C-alpha cells in the first residue's frame, strides 16, 4: 500500500518520532483543539507539499527570491502533489472577490463572451452595428445610388482652432465642415465652431466611384474617431447624415469601445459599477448599506449588461446560480473548451448544494457556504493522483450538507485521490477509512498520536437543571421571543440566515438599549508573528501600565512605552522585540534562532530591571494563563480576562504565545473569552447582559464543546441570556429554546 512516511516531526507542539499515513483513503485527524491536528496536516504535510511544488516551478517560471520555510520535520517520504485549504475561520477576501473568482470560472465566462458575445443597444436591445470600409461602401451603393454626398472625418478640438486650420492647410486639405455647413478652408469663419470635420471627399454615389468611396471611408475609419460621417444631399429634400463606425454605435450616436476583459471585471475601473464601485453594495440614506439596484448587486457596470451571448448578458449570468447556468450552457449553440470546463466546475458546486449567484461576494456568505465553495475550488484542480488536505470542511454545515460533501470526496477516492481531513463531525468519523487521534490534551499536553480514542464527552443530563423564565420580551423586527436568563439556539442548514438573524437581534437590542449586548462574530485576522495572546485580547496595555507603575520602573525612569516590543525604546534592537532572528545557510532550510543580544527575552537589560512581584516583563510573557491568575489576583481587570481564558480551556497557553502557533480552535476560544470576560464581573457591578454567539463551537473538538456546555450553564445560573447559532448536537443538549430556520 502506498503511504506517506514521516520521521521526527517537531512542528509547533508535535512530538512524533515516526508515522505512516496510507494514501488513496479518507484519513481523519481528530482530537482536542490545540492538540496538533492542524500542525501536522496543514503546517507540516500541506506546507511541505506546497514548498516542493514552488521549488519545482523555479526551473520553469520566474519567481522571487523568497522561499517558504521548511517544516520542522526530519523527513517526509512518499508525498504526492498536495493541495489543500486552511480553516475558514479568519479567512478574509477582497471586497470585490466573488464566487466566480474563487472557483476560477470568471476568466472562462470572460473568454466565452468575448468570443461569441454581441453588444446590444441599452435603449432598443438591438445588436449594435460596426462597419468596415467595405460594409459602408456597399450600404451606400445599395441604398443611395446617384445621390451627391460629403464624406467627413470629425476632428476633436483639443487645441486652438486657428492652429488646427493652419495645420490642415499645410497638409493640403481644401474643405472643412463647420458645424452643419461646408466651407473652403481659406474662407472658414474665424470663430471656433462646436463641431469641426475634414471633408475627405465629395462625390456622387455610383458604381464607378466605388474605389473613391471606399478609400475616403477607409481614411475616416483609421482617423482618431474611427468613424466616417456621410452627409447625403438631394435636390428639394433635407440632407441625411449616416455615421459608419469601426466601434459599436447606438441610434443616438453613442460610441462603445470594443469589449475587453476589463469591461467584465468588477474590480476594473472600466468594468465596475459607478454607483457601488464594484462592491455590489451602495450607500442608502435611510438604511445604510444595501444591495446596489443599478448593477443588481453584481458590481458590474453597464457594459456587462449589454454584452450578450444568445440573448443573455454577462451581468445576467453572474446573477444566476450554478444549476441555472448549467441549463443555459446546454441551450447555447456553442460547444467549446470553455463550456466543457464551466459545466464541470458548476456541476461540482451543485453536488455540494451551492445555490448562490456567482456574483455574490465571498465576505457576505455564511461560514458553511464559504467552506463548501473553498473546498470545491481545491477539488477543481484535477492533476492526477493527488493528496488533498482539508481543515474543518464541515464548518457551518448541517448533517445533510456534510453527507453531500462526504459523497463528493468518495467520488474522488474512486479515482485514486487521497484525503487528509481535520474535522470533528460524527459523519466524518463514521465514513473515514482511518482515524488518527491526537492528544491527550492541548498545547504542551498534546502533540502525540494516541492508540485509542479519547473518553466519551457526553454531558451528564443531571448537569442541566430546568428553570422557569418569568421575564421575556419580543423583538418585533423578527418576532423573536427572548427569555431573559435562558440559552437560545438558532439552528438550520447553511445559508438559511442564522447569522443574519443573530446580527439583526443584536443590532435591535443594541439600538434600543434593552440590555448590555455582546457579540461573537466571525473571527478576524489571525495576525502575524508579532501578535501574541496578550495583544490579541487587548490585555497588553494594562500589563505595560502596571509595570510602569512599579517602584523599580520609576527608579529606572521607564514608561509604559518601554515595555512594548513593537516600538523602539525598551525592546531589543537586534531582534526588534521578537526574541529570535531568522537564520538561513543554503541549502539548509530557513529557521529561527534565539537572539544572542537579549537571550530570547525580547527586551533590553535596563527594561528587565523593573519587576512586579519579582517578575520582570519577560517572565510575565512566559507565564501560563493558570500561573498568571495567581500573579494578578489583585488586578481585577487582568484577572478577569485570564479567568475567562481559563474558563474556556486555555489555561495552558502562555501570555506571550505568538499567533502563528495557535490553532483555529484556540483562536476561536480566545475570541469567546474576550466576549465572556465582562460576564465575570461581580453581580453588583454587572448590568443585565445578552451574549450573542455565532457558531461558538466552530473548529472545536467534542471535549472542548463539553467545556463550553458547562460555561454556558454557569452563565445561565447567573441569569445571563445567551443567543447562539449552531448545529452542534452538544449545544442542543443545553438549549432552553431552539429556533430552526429552513
């Protein structure tokens, strides 16, 4: 059996001597948050696969000198071409990025419409004509035989009128069109006209003048305006003017540029909607930000609405869902490489039940919709027998949607593809070919592969004590009944509006000041190597102020600014407050080594002379949350924040732990702790609260979710109201009221 072999894996908290992972199977990594699942799947296996791919490409394409770091592993053997995606939590997209961009179909549709599309008049919906010199000559001979005419090339008046006249005379021109009249050039009025043209020729339209007509029109079409104006004169009748243009022109004489890719892109200045600037939303005086009515929320300008294939505009296609577009592709009279590729990609979206329009921006989608679309974008890259690494693909999905996803992966497995999936959903555990259990705990207590699954994490029913709720109120915008001191749960399939409803409820209670409202929304950016736990939870400034207030700090004239590792002053100037510096000796992989100047302490020796209860600033950053609770027992604000972190199971983290070493589940619980910290104030100092939580168990193992069950039950006992969105069955066990959306 083919397999991946790993030796001496030390990435993040991993401590794995040897490991063999079979290929052409559905492999599942499970375990508590922070136990090392993503460290192995994403930071080791996927990272090494991508690094090897980049190195292989250097011989064929131009790449910059930056090289991805090699994971901390002695050897990885048997690794096939590797693709994958990280957790959706914290992923941010550009405001213009939509489903068609992520799935790679935007360029395919652009090519299809540029090849076969026809511009239509926005007023009459008729195809806009374009003319060559042959087309215009034939039209005149067929319809206006025997009439006299002027053939004129218009001149934009960019410079002084008299300078233009003198230049025309030097070039041998004899007649001009001045507004609607014709003059010999030397007899032209001296006052600048509103319209100016060169008479290229004047003649009668007849067959023996075909060559003259053709040449005159050709010269006009190759002029700056790329159009010929033919004024036909008949005795006893008003003159008629015909405009022949190389560019599309409508009945009002408006000229349209020939279509390019930029005209079909919302992030391009020539293709974006002038009202919402390509974002698909526009400001509204009464309601704030709404879907833009001018571009139908596509972000595309007028051009995309007049370029049509088989009667359907590019803008209209972007407003359709995958299944509707598939039906359209079957009906159009084209069978090209683009249509075949489009059908394959759109069918893939259909298999995971994506029903959103292609123009929908990624940042407006639910977690489950984003997760499925990102998974499809990875699977869409068919490059033979590959390994796909997926981190929490079931985020935000209900059981039916997870089953559709698993069925799709099974189709790929039948074609000898391989999958490593980090996920906690029971259906993945039921359908996996092989499970690797990580643990036994999180952080330093994890990082190993267990020979057996962890203990059952079902809550004891006796821990949930029913209670009566005498106080309630109705939120009229949604008719949602809020029972004060209860746990409310909003459940339903991905895309049914759970998050939207949660935000509506939060906005209403906040606007009407019914109670203190706290909101846990999508996780923001996960930060960089300068971000640490204390900076993420906004506790660092309080610690710095505390250090600056000590007698020893005042003795050495240190201020709060000196305790920052993000600015000059008290930080180490060699490592800029990081405690380590990059080290690279080719061909060895880049690594980080402890800074010789500060010995990894981040700060100058003078800064380290200040202490709080015998701890300098470096000692404090090395404290675990559990240890910090003892040190800061007399500092209520810092103590509460540490207590909230411990409450959600993060007592093992150190205050100075950097953001890149934290798992998605740890980041999620850190954000949850920030929301819950005000709930830990003494009852006399705590105002009535409603806590709004958007999928609080996202990326968490069942054991982590069990801890949150107890946290929520304890808050319930304190009469704190909780309203959450979730499909997690463990959360259902502790909910007092459940609202299901469909």
